[in-house]
C-alpha cells in the first residue's frame, strides 16, 4: 500500500515502509504476536539509521506500533520522530469494549474479519489463501488484543490523528484522547469512510497527509535542521 507513496513526495523526503515478518519478502518469517517484542526489533533498525530527521505514519495496528516505537526510542535515549501521524486507532487511554478475537474458532474469526470489512474476499473464500494468511491475521489481532497500556510522560513531538466519520470501531472521541500523549500540539482530521477510509477515500486523505507532512518539513527547515 505504501510503496507508491514515494512518487507523491519531493525527492528530499524518503518514504520507508516497514516490512514486518510474515509479509512481502519476509513471508516465511514467523510473525510477532506481542507489540513489545515487535517494537524492540523495529527500534533496533531505526536506531542504526536515524541520522536524518524522520516522522512516523501508521494506520490501525500501525498507529499503535508507531506510538509505542516512539516511546521505546525515548527510553533508549535515541532521537525520536519529529511528528506522529496516526490514523484509525483509538488512543490507548480511550475505553475499548471490543472482545478478544485472535483466538476465536475458525468460522467466528471469519465472521469477525467480514465485520471489519478490511480483508480481501478471496482470503475468506479460497482455502489455500486462508491457510497461508490466517496465522498472520491472527498474530496481528493478538498484538492488538493483548496490548496493555503503561502510563508514561507524554511525548514531546506533535501528533496528528486521522479518522473515518463512519468508523464504528474508532469514534472521534477516541481520537481526541490522543492529546494526552503529547506535550506539543495534537490535531484531528476526519474523512468520509469507515475504518479503512485511507483506502476508500485515498485521494482526499492522502492530499491532506501530504500537506501535513510537508508542513512539518517546512517547520524543520525553519529550525535549520537538514532533510
């Protein structure tokens, strides 16, 4: 999804998609099931390649990973992101009444995937595809289902959150709670669409995201920080 984003950004902005185990070229690697170990592994890679200023963008589970990754980098005394762009994810302090789903029986798990509307139909109807991808999907659900928020000092970087006006799982008040996680500014942007509004309304959403990222770049340039 993110690999084509580079063509929309100026040359001095490099889009660096994070390839998690179980996906793409890493499809044969076992996926992570706990956010703590996943974040530590990504932090190792970021720590080695963080000479230039950077920002994080994440949607849904990716937003949770981005947030915890920023906190892990701070614990290590490393330079963190200059801005967090988070979409489709309730703040960790917002109430979550969703049931545990990663260990549901097969048919119930399929029903849950259909309810979320984010899984391509062929993964639900082709047995070979389901056999290949369901362990990965269950691992992703386990990351989210078993996440436990630990209270820490707010981050110092600004946060911008994006949401779908018709997202029945993440409401606007859930997004508003993100302001508690930063001592800087926290802005909200809402778009038509459901939980996967970044796909349904890609042009509208991406234009706003692009503008927000370039605004951050301009701020950094104004502070004499190279990109």
